[in-house]
C-alpha cells in the first residue's frame, strides 16, 4: 500500500509543480477595459526591439491575466532568473519579520553580527540601520568584486570603510540586499527562501522557487532568485494590494506602501523628459516615470511594473542591455489603450492577439537540414585554448552537439531543424556573475533548447537557449577554415573565434 501511494505521489509531482502556471484568473483585454490593439502593439514592439530577446510577458488588469507571451523556446512553466528583481522579495521578507516583531527599521546593522566584528567600529558603521540598507544608502562604497574573492561576505563587508553618513546618499549595491538576507536569517533561524516559503510563497501558491546562496549558506538576496513568470505577476498584485493576498494580510500595508514610494533620489540626475532611471527609490523598489508607478527591476530587462491608478501589472522577462526601451513599449503602446470601463468584445482582434502569442518565437537558425559534405557529421573537434573553457566539440550522426569542458565535464544538446529540441543540462548555464560558489542553491536543474541550420555546405549555426534561466550560446562553425565562433547571448559578450583540429569519425 505504501509503495502504491509513493507511486501515485511521484506520478503527480510534475502536475503539482506545473499547477502554479494558470493560477491567476484569465480574461480578455476588452473585458477589462484595455484596447486589444494596444496589447498587440505592445507585444509587437517588444518582439521587434533590436538586440533583445523577450522570454515572457504577462499583462494583468483588475487581478486577471488578459494576455501572456512566451516566445519559443521559452514556456510558461519555465523558471527565470531575476537578477536584481530578486531584491523586492528580500524587502518583503524584512517587512514580514517586522510584522512578527523580530526586526525594526531602526535596528543597527552591527548589533546583529557581534561575532563578525574585526576592528573598531566607526560612528557611521555604528549608526547604519536596516532602513539604510533597504534604501541603498549604507554609506559603504559599492565593491562589485568582493563576492568574487570572499568566503565570508558578512564579515568582509562589515570591515569596509563607511565614508558617507548612512541614509544620506543612494549608492546602488547588491551587497546591501545580501546583508538584509543575512539579517533575516539571523533573526528568524531560517534562510530567507525558507522564511518566504513559510510566510509568503505558501499562501500565494508559489511552489517553484530556488535561490542562490553565499559560500556560508545565506541566500544572496540581491540577485539569484529563480521563479516562474506568473510568480512575478503575483508579486505585482501583492504590491498593488499593499501586502494583501485574496483577503489575507501577508505583509504590513504601511511597510509595502512605504517600500513602493520615493524615499531617496535614486542617484541618477533628473532629466527632461523624465526617464525610468531617475524617478527615485524606495525599499528595494524603483519608481517609474508613469505617474504613481513603480517596479521590481533586474539586470538585462527583468521587470514587474505596477501602475496603481490603472489597477495594472505588467511583467517582462528577457535578455537585453537596454531594458528601458521595453518599459517605453508599456508607456507608448499599452497605456493609451487603457479605459475605465469594459469595452465591447473585440473578437477579431482577440483572435489576432491569441495567434500572435501562440506563434511567438525567437529566431531559429535559417538554412538547410543537411550538408552535402557528409564527413562533417561525426567530426570530433579539438579546440585551441579559449575563454569559454571548452576542450572539444562533437557533431554526432544523430543531430546532437556534444560539448566537453576542460574539466572533462560534458553537455549533450539535441538539435532541432526548424524547431527547438529540449535537453536536460548536466552542468550550469552561462552566467555573468562570478561570485565564489555561484549557482549554489539551485535545486531544480536546468534545461537547454537547441536548433541548427546549415547556412552553406561548410558553415553551420547552432543556437542554444537555457530556457529556465536567461542566457544562451550561439556557435558558428566554419569547416572550410576549421574554426568556430562562440558567443554567449549576454548583450555585452564578445564573440570568440577558436581554431580546431578536426578528427573524422568517433
């Protein structure tokens, strides 16, 4: 009987994980007072942005999802790393700890870590509070390399000089948010992810989440949270409703309202016209240029935008180096289509929108299914030294790319032609952060989607996307000159051309 119950539980696990997708009620733009054409225009504008891969878009009005876009190979059920949009969840954890009388905004940071004190504490460090960390106004000059070299982030950060009066100057620093995570762990006895699961994620039915950890087991706080896109829509609704979720108070209303307001100037110079980068900052929440709006914001275009006056939440997750153009698509295309009352059904436009969303896809390699040079398949390519840390590549006869690293670990990607094929990832996806013990804490594994095409008899393009992460890699093979150009999909990545020695057969 026990074995039978275990079998049933294991069979239901995929359904339990996927059950989070589709949690929020669904509607249509017109029924919720949004022009369907405005939604189409925004989606089209996002997909047309140069040097930008859109992975997920969700539009929510009056608590209902009215449109969502998950361009292939990305899928609604795939998790996505948030970079600094993780910070807003950290702020909420602090708010919950305050509600539970475990913490106060005016508590001094040093009082939580007497065991980490390495030298005499100056007056500024002694004065630094939880509120100062929340506002990115610690007084510590940001050091973005510390996490790459330190094994004890709390101790080494507290040893840094505090040159500016805490609370007086905005200096964006992900280590401030990490320190908040460390404080939450100190006062609760749980990692921040565990604390959020118990107090926030559970009631909100957020059952797919993992979070990167520091070398000594503290959730990174300022980055590294991985969740599904619909979770970000839920975050937006929780902020919109000031910490209330379906009638249940999860975070104090005063704390959420303050967090989402302008508390400090945000460090960027005011401009005319205004930009989304200089509207100010709250508690780990950015102000946006549309009046009254604010957002969770992460590197490479991870946004959850809340417009309270319109009862609107928009989630955009993807890969770009100029995310403010994505925000402009909301302001310029979507917002003019907002109406106070429901619109008459727009059936033709609704079908057009649904078709757009269903057929959305990132660029596939274009070219032939095969090469007339049959000896290329099965070629084992031994690579010269390269910054990607690859030892060899192999194109198998079964349309697969085998990638062997210098440490002899390997990946095997199934390759689709005219379609994406999915493969479990054995190791880690490409990542722009190089902190010590990076990727620790991710427990759900990763998935790659890959496709190929022969652009000529001797040139082959292979594109790989890590669909439950953010990044990817493109390989351009030139078999006439025995070289391959490798480029990661991060916007600031530079292509690397590597010579190889090809061995026929394997």
